[in-house]
C-alpha cells in the first residue's frame, strides 16, 4: 500500500473525530449557492514523506501528476503570474483583467534581492547555495510578502520552503497556512516532492524527506461524505515516479521529463464542490 494513503487516512480520521467545527461562527468562504462553507479542522498538522522509500502519491483517488508538475514549474521555474503560461485552467477564476493573479506566487519568486553572492531571485539563491554552501541552515524561500498582499488576487496558502542537506541528502519543509484537505492535500505533496527531486538532481544530491506543516488543515462540510467514502477505499502500491536523469539544469525541466509508472488508483471523485 502507498504510505501516502496511510498518512492521509490517519490525518482525515483525526480531523473528523477530534477536529474543531466552525459551525456557529462567521466564515469568509461560501458555496456557489451563497451558503456559508463551514469546516472541521485540526491545527498544526505535520506529515512526513520519505522520498527515498517511495513517491507519496495517493491511490485512494488519482492525483493528476503531470498537471501538478506543470503548476510547480509555472511557479518556481517560469516564476509567472500569467495564467496563459499555465497549461491547465485551475487559476483562471483568480485572473484579473490583465490575465495575471497579481503579485502572487511565481511573481514573488522572480523578484531580485541583494544576496552576499550578488543580485538574484529566491530560486536562484537556493540553487546557488545548494551547490556552493549546501550545509547552510539559511536555504529557504518565502512568497508571503506583506507589502504586496493587497495586490495579490489570492494570498499564498503554501508559502515557504526550507531546504536542509544532511550528508548527501536534500530534505525540505513545506509550510502552509491553510489547506482544503480533500481538494489540495496530495496535489501539494506531489508538487513539492517533485520540486525537492528536481533541486536534488541538479545539485548532485539525493532527495530525502519532505515535511509538510499545515497550520489549518480542514475538511469542508460538503466534503465530509466524500472523505468518509475515501477512508473505506482499498489502497494500492505507490507508483514509481522519476525524472529524466539527463537534466542537470533546473530551468531545462519540462513536463515531458516526468515519468510515472504503475500508478494504480481508485476512481476519481468528480464534481467536488469548491468553496470560494
């Protein structure tokens, strides 16, 4: 069975059995029909995935790994905020009249700063440090720029990465302020696992642990029956996921360089309602 399935089921059961409900409180999100979208949540969820053991893809339902990879390249490699640069349409509803999501996500990673080694953006700084000062305890990024929040069409949910090299192994901590567990949990886990794999490969390192820290891990009220159904589904073995070993420059990766083998899953859950 996939260890990602085991972690996901344990997290969901804890939220459903021991979580805090927002019923009776004033909440911002609403369903399409205007009804307040309440949640049941747990604070401070920490999940650990060892990429050296297996790739953490859910088999309880499929995760569109090519699309997830495309989005992480859009943010971290293209450093784009223009929805036209993304092959999927998942960001279309957040686009303004200029076709961008404002000064959010990829835009923040493309901003240049003065580092000790020269002027560069956050991504290039990480790549430089992994090759030149890999044992530094300061290899990190953040896209939660308070000065630009008013110009972001959506404030970032997954907002910082901290990288840490132990021996020849690259580990990472993903910090997330909020997560819709049903819709986004494994999507984000897959994305940042692939990011860790890319950074490790181009830096001559091995990918190790991804630690996912979620401040507010929640299940929406209308998602509860869907999650309960997932908890009863069988689990399959984790797929084999790899990257084109010929790529040695982070900016050369394309979606075609992602290889997914033996990905057996349960059926997809269709028409999941999304609160906005």
